C-alpha cells in the first residue's frame, strides 16, 4: 500500500510541476489522472512488494527542478 501511495503522490507532484497551473479544475484533473494511472498500474500488476520501479527522493526532485 505504501508503494501505491508513493506512486500516486509522485505522479501528481510531477504532473503539477510540469503543468504549472494551480486552478481548481486543473488540480482536480491532475488528481484524477494520477488515480487512473495508479489504478492501471495495479491492474497490470506493475507494483509489487519486492521491487519498485522508481525510488523518489529529495535529490531526484532537486536534480529535476534545478
């Protein structure tokens, strides 16, 4: 469950950072998009308890946005 939440938060923050808009409609669409992506990742069994495709860390965000 922890990996699912981390993936959802990472996708939403990435989506928000790339869009740069903070309106209510855009935020709602971002949450829906991240939720659908996480749902599809669960359905195709992409997320399991042993491996994790992306290890988000503060240094990853610093490298991306600097």
